[in-house]
C-alpha cells in the first residue's frame, strides 16, 4: 500500500500530517494469475487436472460445455448452444452451433492448441486438427447430460442445468426439460484457481440521482478532470455531486451537499478443488470479489438531523455478468454494486470535510470439506488527513461506500457493504461579557475509518457443497483512526 499524507487544516489551527491503516481479518491466498483460456494440465495424482481460469473471449459466442451422463471422458466444449430457455418451466432448446476446436485433451496435450507442452510441436502435417476430438463432444444431448452455458436467450445469467427429459425436435433444435444442478457435475474431480479482472466496458450503470457521471479506461487510458488526469487501465470511476437534506434552521449559506468520486478496479476470485477422494462434493472452493478502491469526497454544510438509522442515499447501480472460462466450462459470475452516500448528523454542526481514501478490499466465502463454509473479509485502507472545519456543538458522520453482491448463474452467493467514512464532533461555545469582550472555547475531534460487513448466502451450494441452513455473516470489520483533535480558547 502506498503511504499517503496531507496537511489537516482547522481554521486557526494546523495539524500534523497523519496516516492510518486498517487491516483485514481472514484471507484466501494462493490464487494464480489467469493464463491462456481453457488450457488443461494433468495433476500429479493423475486423476484430476488443473484447469486454467481466464476471462472468456469477448465478442464471440462462448461454446457450451457438456458433461455426458454415461461418464465417458471429461466435460468438453461442444458445438451445442442454448437457443432458448424458459425459466418458468425449465424447458430449453438445444441447437448445434459453429464447430469449435475445444476437446478433451489426451494427457500432456493442450486443449486449445493441440501442442505437446514437452515439444511445443503441432500435430503431424496431413492430420486433421480435430483428430483427437471426442466423437461424443457434439452429439445430441440425452437425459442425464449437464449443460453449462454463457448467457443465452431467456437465460441472461447463463445456464447450469441437467437434462431430465428429451421432449423432441423443433425448428430451432432439440427441446428438453431441465433441472438445477451444480458445478461439481461439470468440474468433477478437477481443480481450478484464478483471478479475473472485470472489464469496465462490460459494466452497465444506472444513475439514481442527478449529477452522476461514469468513466472507464480499457485502451490507452481515459482522461478526466480539468487537469486531464489519466484513469488507470481496468478502472471504472463514478463522480457525484449531490445535495443532501439540510437542517431546517440552517442559513442558505449552509446548504448541505456531497461531492467527489469512487474509483474501482474489481476482480473475480474463483477456486475449486474436486479431488475429494471419492467423497461426495468438492474438497474445497472459493468465490469472492476483490480489488483496489480509491475515493475522494467532500461533505459540507449543515446536514439535517437523522433519526434512527443513518440516512443512506444511493446514487448509482452497477451490474456486470462476466463469463470466466474454467477449463472447458463457461462460468457466469454476476456482480452488482450500489454506490451510496450516507450521512448521520444531529442537525447542529456545520462542517466542511474532505477526505482521500486509497486501499483494497476482499470479500468472499471459502469452503473446505469437513469444515464447511468460512467467510472471508479483508481490507487495507489508508486515509489522508482531511481539510476540515467544525463549528458549533454536535456530531456528524459521512461515508461514501458500496453495497456489493457476487454470485453464480444469477444466484447471489456473497453480499458485502464497504464504507470508508469521516466522523467529526465538536463542543465549541461562544460567550460575550457586559464589557464587550467575547470568548470562544471548546474542543473538536475528527476521525477516519471504514466498515466492512456482509453475508454468505445459501446459493453457494451451486458448487456442489452441502446447503447451510442460514446466512453466515462475514462479521463486521471496523477500523477507525484519529485524524486530528484539539482545543480552542481565545
């Protein structure tokens, strides 16, 4: 993490530059950087394979993966595709699409290129590039087959389903009835572990208030702001300039507002270990979201008093359904974020607070056979000192944060709420005597911090793990540090 320091200014006072760090609790480690998509290498035990995890190619039709009910061979890419799906009845039409070179590799062969990792040579000249392809890869589906598909008509979050009945032929293809199934049915005893950045270009944004703009950088970098600053590649940025409720007795000059930005570089973390030694379900699994976070924001004016829960003002919703390629299997991840402003005040304090926050976060669930699901939440955040002023007596707390959810094939698996904040309080009193002399006396304090909380959901059973009976809380992770404190007497 980078060390950040700025000067904190209170009218009439100068505070020393400070830095503060909040550290996370549990963490999941060992996830490898994604390699070439769909490559498969045999594991050392010879029974399972290590599958690469990577983003599915953009702009092309991702082929479905099919696991055959007869158990011959491994799950394979197929020319079959989901032509349509009815969520209400579970009926799907399976059609034959374009041919795909994907196939179940022989030991020591790459499923994408057919080259030997030992020699790097392609198959001998004159031989068909599909010479090693399984004859079952593209045959019509049968009862018991499992289909894993990227988003398709009627299945915007993809489809992971088992064929329960073949109804018959239609103009589009073969109509089948399906039932829900799990990733264990297509990943079997293989292993996978990787991180995949979310493409900002694939994120849809719904502004919820006026004054919200969205920027992202995928190419040479997007410029923003009056000085033409560069947005780092892979980042998305939301700028907001919104009014908040002002205290009824506040003068016009004390109108409350929040302005600033949130900048994110989210990535999906996925792991699966199916080598359970014959036991049902996988040995281990992990699903989560992590990324870098930076925000700069300013809260000013006299915010209206909040009663009960703090006043939360959502200002934008973001959604993305990235498809990651886990060996031959397209796994659809659904991500949702709602960015919000939150103000908690007693209506008496007029503030001008500006804070810069940079750091990272990680939320998810980790499964181990015999231990069940364990929540993962971690954050390392550094906050600069702020430029701030506090007048009168009272308290105020302002945050700019995000509610996030991550799941599989449209089913939510993990929810989290990450909120960096500034909290201020003052007890400043003015007095005047009969001889015309005035005095100002009091104390003030400013704090920075963050809250991280959330839950694991029942839908994580899509991995093929046992269903747990209730939501498992991530636990509330809170870190707070003093930005500055002081006294006034004059």
